[in-house]
C-alpha cells in the first residue's frame, strides 16, 4: 500500500528547489544582473503604487509598471544625447588611473622611505610585476567597456521589465498551492534584496562622503593634490556597495594613488582610511545588523566561498543569497 503524500510539504520543497535552481542558474549563465534588476524593478513599481503609505499619491499597478519600464529608456536617451562625452571621458580617466597605479607598483621601492623600502623582500618583485600586468590588463579591458556595458544594460533592462510586469499583473491571492508557495519565496527574496541594498547604499554613501572630505579638504590643507579625485570618489561609492571587500579594494587603490605622489602621502592615506573604516565598523554593524541580522564574519565566509566557486558574480550575490536563506530559516524557526 503506497504511503500518503504530504501535499503541503512536497509543494514547499518544490518551491525551495525552484529558488535554488534560479539562484544557481543566474550565476552559471551570467544572468545575475537580470535577477537583481528584476528585484529592483518590482520594488520601484511597488513604491510608485504607494501600497505601504497611508498618505500621498498612489498610482495604479499598470501605470506604475509602465513608468518603471520606460524611465530607463528616457534616461539612456538623455545620457547618450547630452553626456556621452562625459561618460567616455570618465572611462579614459579610469584607464589613466590604472596605468598610473601600475607604474606606481613597479616604482614602490623608490617611492617609499629608504629605511622602510630596505625591509621589503626581494620576492615582492614578482608580485609587483604580476599586479602591474593585472592593472594594465584591466585598463585595456576598459576600452571594450562600451559593448560590455550595452550587454549589461540589456540584461538589467529585461530584468526591470520582468520585475515591473510582475507588480503590474499581480492578481489577487491564488488558491493554487505551488503558485502561492512561489509567491512566498519571491516575497522573502525581494525583502532580503531590499534590506541588503538599503544597508549597503547608506554604508557606501557614508564611506564616499568621508573619503571626499579627506581628498578634497584635508589633503589640500597640506598642499597635497591627489590625482583623479572624481574617479576615486565614484569608485569608493560603487565598490562600497559590495560588503566589506569593497572597502578593501578602495583602500588599496587610494593608498597606491597616494604613493604615486610620495610615500608619506600614501602612508597618510592608508592611516586615514584605516581610522575612518574602524569608525565605520560601528556604523556598518548597526546598519547591516539591523537590516539583515548578519555578522561580519558570516558575510566574509559566504563571500569567500561565493568568489571561490563562481568568481565575481558569486562575490556580489553571496550577501543577498545568504540573507535570503537566513530569513527563510528564521521564518521556519530553524535558526
């Protein structure tokens, strides 16, 4: 006699399996920008409908979805019409910055004070050559950023359309068990995305503001003019959207830019960045801890694993996937 099947349990298991396939598939097939954009599109359309507001204007779901779908096209048209030269100029500045950093890496012994440079091991030369070649390769890769940018924009735009249409065509609660379970998984995933993005946006904004004060105000007080300030501040903000690792990248880049002027300036940059990031640990812990209930060591562990297995997409997606998994486990009271 066959054993009875628990329909509810099998439905829940199927919905979890579909989420796992979606997350892994987005990493394996390079669809992560589309997945993240779909979450962003849904949240933007949801914000325009104003369902969570007691007061203020509220748009219908279809009108909100239409605005979210057409707004990126209008923004892209304005960018190409009025700011195309600025975009290509910014790419040129990043190329020049990477070439300057590569030259600084090779000349680091000459830039540092003699009593400090003498303690650098000879084995460091191979690492210098590797890092310089790596920076030059990234500068060369920026020359093809136009095609890659259009491809990324296309993936992200398709994702925005999907997210907006989900909100625009979402109907009343369904009685179909699998569809209802998938909606629960999607709601939890989008909520995890909202929490991660909100937390990292504020962290990146604070980090970029403090860095700009250091580069634009404090260094000029000592007659030090840092090169490429605009690209450095922009890099600080966008890299800061990646938890923990983004700050490390910014520290290395800004310190090397300071070393290109002199060893003392590079050391001052490194010390200042360490100080402000130590201060930011309190802010980060409060923001990230409140939004995601995730400790720094947990983020580091999952980001290390994600980068080791899937590369950069795994590094970017690890905090989101982990926050989502933890929220699902908390809902089921397993953690």
